[in-house]
C-alpha cells in the first residue's frame, strides 16, 4: 500500500467565474511552490447539557475556514494572476500589449544627456515617469538593461543617472518591455486551488480562494523567497482531480536571487531610498529587506453554510523592513524627523526578466542603535509603512514587470 509523500505533491489552480464554484470547462495550471499550508479547518463545539453521568452527549461542527499560504521562490510571470487579484488591478498593457514586450528602433545617447529616443512615432506612449523599463537587443549588448525613467515624452526617455546609458548608439532594433500594476478597483478574483497527492490519487480542492497577502524576503546570498496567503469559502476531497481540462505547465523562467538579482542590469543599480533626488543609501549597503502587502480580507459567515458565504475586502496595510549598515546619521535623522521618503528597486533573474517595486511615500520607524556583541557590524533595523497621501490618485505600491514576451 502506497503512502503519500510530499515529493509527489503538486498544486494546480484555475480562476473561478463565480466565487466558490470550480469551473466545469477550461484548463487549469500547475503552480510552482516550495511548500504550502492550505487547509480547511473545522471548528467543533461540545454540548453543554448537564446530565447525571457527567459525560458529553454530543460534539458538532459549527464553523470552518478555508485558508493558508503557498510558499514560493520568486520567478517571472508565475504568480502574476495572484499579484493582480491581491491588488484588485491588472498589469497595464497600453505600452507593450498583452505579451509585455514590443520592438522599437531607438537611439541611445550616453553621457550627461542619458536619453533614449524612439526613431519612429510616439513609441514610448503608455510609459510614465518613475517606471522601470528594459531594453534588450543592442548588437553590442552595451545598452541592454533596466532603466528608471526620470523624464519623458512619447518619443524620448531621460533615464536616472543610477541606471545610465552606457554607450551612444544610433538606430538600434531592441525589444522594449514594461507594464505597471497598481492598487485598483477591479472586481474581486478567486481561484480553485487543488492539492494533488498523485502517488496515492488523493485530491483536496480549496474553493473561492482569494489572494489576501504577499510576503517577500530579500537576504544576502539567498534566493528571493516569500508566500501568497489566501482566504476561501470551502473545500472538498476526491479520488480524482476536480479541475477541468488538462493542467498547463508552470512557467519555466529562472529564479531571482538577492545578490545579482537585485538591481539594474545596466549601471550601478541597487536599492534607491530617496528623499527627493538624494539617495540615502549612497554611502552604505542593505543587509536584508522584506515587504508585506496585506489586503485585509475577511470571510463572511452565514447560517446554513459550513465555511464562508463570501470574502470581503478591507483596507490595505503595506509594510516593510530594512537592515542597513550604519555609515552616517542621515538616515536615522530622516526617521526621527518623520520625513516622507520613497523606495524603489528592481529584481530579476539571470536573463533580466523580473519586476521593480516602488513605494513612492513611506515613513520610516526610528531604529535602535546598539553594539550587541564584540566583532559585529552595527546595523540599523528600520520598519516602514507605505502610504497614499492622495488616496484618489496615489497607489501605496507600484509593480513594474519587464522581460521576455509572456
């Protein structure tokens, strides 16, 4: 008799049309993971009847919750449906279309100009200042890389001095890639997520699963890891899959790490923590970083429903942490003065496919400063909150996606 092993487990999923109802047609997809704790937790209540035997007469199911997380190693494109659902938005395809990339003939001007000009007509329409964009295809590869836009027209980009154009080159055919995801007002999206233990033909499907939280961790010498948390409505078990059609393979892009995978391919790159145009990290380094995006979802209970009748939205809470080597007091003073600053950084795989995260308005918590033991580095541990000063136009988080066609 076979016994189940995690080595034979996999996750499959499909987007639902109706919350809590697995579609009967279509094709699901395999989901890459490093582990999961998705579960249908049932609460019981014992009878409080008093009887002379001093024994409990009954115990019944009174509540249940479908919830849990999928642990991941970050890779390009794989988790995009959940990122979009979490932020109630979608990646803007007005620049590069649904494939996330377009071909343009451009001219690069290095030096003080630091510009990229489209040789056609309005080729950069759809991009915005502050967005990260990648260029790949220069025959010399000198200008292949990821750039941060500081000024633009539909025909010309001026890029940040920290992501400079390397060499002047005219009329180069390149693939240009970028699309932006922000907090939006798209109707809530849900998924049926199935745990498949194929060695014993046991399948546990979690229904109405709404992405509720994203956690990402960046540490020296490590792959970028994290998790996507879900809240759902119900669950079922079967001896065969409940997902329709044939599961498509997961994406096969490489993993993103926290050393060569954080920063821009062109130029110095890295993490930019800025007060206006001043990079507060210019004279120091970041030891580790983490971000957390919590959509504050909650389940809605109903008489006659074991599980949840619905999943409601809440107020976003977007936070993060930074561990920074102490070099001078400027960063500490910014935190003490309650200064609003910004942070932006790209992450990518070895082929340059990835994302850039931008938090335009953050407040830093004041860190403790201590020499905890001999022969150790002094590190400032900052917590931060991401804000939207104008809630009608600002987004606490912006995610730019760049890379190969998808």
